[in-house]
C-alpha cells in the first residue's frame, strides 16, 4: 500500500488528507492517533454500508475503538431536514458527546449531511471524512462545506465545519458505478479548467486510467485535485473571494439539479460538466476567451461520457425563466444580480460579480432548444 499525505493548513483547524489504495485499513490507527478513547458514530448509506462498512469497523476494532452506525437511504434526497432530524435524534439517543467522533463513510451526500449534523449537535463535535465516491474524494470531503438542500435550491442550509481528517482510499472506488465515476471525473477536469491548463490536458489524456483502475493515475488525480482545493481553501476558507472559483459551472449546475428535482435524473457531476460548458460558452460569447475554447472543453467532457448540452440531459421541462430564477438563489448572487465564474481561457477562470442577465438569458434560450 502506498499512501500520500497532504496537509490542509488552517491553523487550529488544520488536518491531513490521506490518499492511496488500501488506506481504509489504516483508518482505525489514524483515528486513534487523533485522540485515544473516543467513541465513533459512523454515518453511511445502504449501498456503501453493504460494501465497505465491515472494512471500517474491522479497522476500528483492531485499535479498540467502539462504534455505532447509522445507515441512511442513498441519494440526494437524504440531504434533507427530515433526515437531518432523524440522524441527530440517533446521535442523541447514542449519547454522543463532544469527545466522540462522527465518521462520514460515503459520497458527498453522506459527507455533507453528517458534517452538518456533527457541526450542530451539542454545538459541534469533531468529524472525519472517509469519502467513497470519486467526487467526494476530489472535492466534497475537503474544505468543510456542509449542507442540506431546500425546495428553493441546493445546499442552502448548512455551515462551514472542517473535518479533522480525510481518508481517501482509491481502491474503494472499484465498486462505484461507472456513471458515478464519470460524475466525479467532471470535478477533476474542473480544477484544470479553473487554474491549471497542464493538469486539464493531463486529466483529459488519462480519463480512462483515472476511472478504470486504482493505479497511479487515479491516485495522482485525487492528490492533485485535493492539493489544488486545499490551497484555495487555505487562502479563503469561508468563500469571501477566491474560493468561489471552485464553483466554475456550479451556478448553472445547481439550477439544472433543482429543475431535475434532485432526483438522480441528473447527477451533480453531470450537471457540473454541462454547467462548465455553459460557462465557457458564455465566456466566449462575451469575448472574454478565444473562439474554440468552449468546443475544446466540451470535447474533453464528452470524451469522458459526460453531458455537455441540455440535449444530453433528460427532459426536465426547464425554461429559461426557471433556470434564471434558480440561478439567482445561488449563494454567490447579491442584490438580485448573478455572480458567475467565467474564464479568459483554459486554466484562467475568474469570478465575475453583477453579471448582466441579458446575455445569460440569450445563451440559455439557444441552449434549451432541442434538436
Ligand atoms: P452520493 O453521495 O449520492 O453517492 C453517489 C452514489 O454512489 C450513491 O448511490 C452512493 O450510495 C453510491 N456509492 C458511494 N460510494 C460508493 C462505492 N464506493 N461503491 C458503490 N457505490 C457507492 O453522490 P456524490 O456524487 O458523492 O456527492 C454528491 C453530493 O456532494 C451533492 O449533494 C453535492 O452537492 C455535494 N458536494 C458537496 C461539496 C462540498 O464542498 N461540500 C462539493 C461537491 C459536491
Ligand atoms: N465545492 C466547492 C467548494 O468547496 O468551495
């Protein structure tokens, strides 16, 4: 087993990210090293628990850590007030106290919900992320954003609560369905599109290797993505400025996901792929980046089997008005004006505040036409 360790340097809230094939087996030792004698409250979903909970509990048993588990239904709908209330009730019934640890074993849904619950129960207990999807390993498990969804939009209720450790076992991804793997790959390519054209090219050239085996390409993709995210989070933990760059494509994506009713019809990473393409389309139309850039970006996502146009997504009955209204719910919007991440080229994204609605509407009008 070869593992890499990164540090997210946030002073008193600093933590390690451990990445590698097989690192789940060392999760017990890692957790015990944080503080001995703690009890562990595991949060997972049915799919992940069936496949990987036993490996985690073995690792905890091996170092004598006691544990209980709450296994929730899989899917975006689990990031709801109802399930949050249920989970917190279970934590209180288990007499969870501030010396105990919550461990999120799952994808971004479990990570976001368990992190939020950990952040508010008893005014906050520590938690650990053990991400089991590619998307969670390269994005959601790092940076401390936790949330649930509301009918008004995604991730609208939550808090910043940093984990105290992230354990990303790249081998655990071998059981991940191919569609989920592609959705996670979208977030990897996103990092290159934001700030590193060489990484974007590398990720495009190694898409198959990243998605197909727990080898060096997958480990590099996870490590480099986490490193890029860690540097952004260190500089702007609470998204006062540059952290918003990580939301390239996300304002479009969140509107698409809301139109799809968070139903699994459109996965988050799929919406991000289509959203990044729309962001580059808009950048090109506003003459911010050279002609042909959006086509190149679209080619990379498309080669990885990701949707790049509304026509590639299931029919959602979304209108231009629906999408614009939802985009205005975005947490970055202010005074009824959109804030978008646009680009001057591949690897040259920037945050544009007070974006004029007219070109966005024009773009969506054309994009929504079905062939
Ligand atoms: P997910 O958590 O729903 O997991 C996807 C599916 O894969 C689920 O059915 C799950 O049961 C299954 N699964 C997970 N690991 C598996 C494994 N190893 N083998 C087999 N099946 C497995 O989805 P996701 O894509 O991981 O996360 C999406 C969520 O993450 C969204 O809610 C999004 O808003 C959130 N997110 C948060 C942040 C953040 O910074 N907090 C960043 C990006 C995304
Ligand atoms: N996924 C965007 C962020 O963590 O800021």
